[in-house]
């Protein structure tokens, strides 16, 4: 796994979903994002490959909320964010 993320971007879908989240979850994600960028393997993020999805991973914001991302050539793209059921839409 990558030690530190140098470059990242948010998909249009991610931005739209993020703004619909409760403010408390947005704040928690912002804190988790900072941690993720420094150490993507941090245990509290529970990052893992999404089963059945090629080159896609998920991470935890809380036990109920998740974010998904994909590594690309020069960094990564945050793809979706929301409750655990976002994984069913992949």
C-alpha cells in the first residue's frame, strides 16, 4: 500500500454526495481525509479492496459511512461517499 498520498481529486459524484451528508459526517470525513493522506493504511480507516470491483477500494468514516476511491497513475480519485449501501452501487 502507498505510504503517503501526493495527489488526489474528487469525482463530480463524490462532491455531490459529500454536500448531502450531515455536517457532522462531513467534518469527520475531513479529519479522516487528513489521516488517510498521511497514512492510508491507518487501522481506523479500515481500508480494503472492494470485492468484485477491479482497482477500487473503500475506507471507513464511521461504522455507518464509507468512502470509495481508485488509484490512478499519479495519485487517486475519491469516487463515492455515503452510507455503507454505496458499496452495492459499484
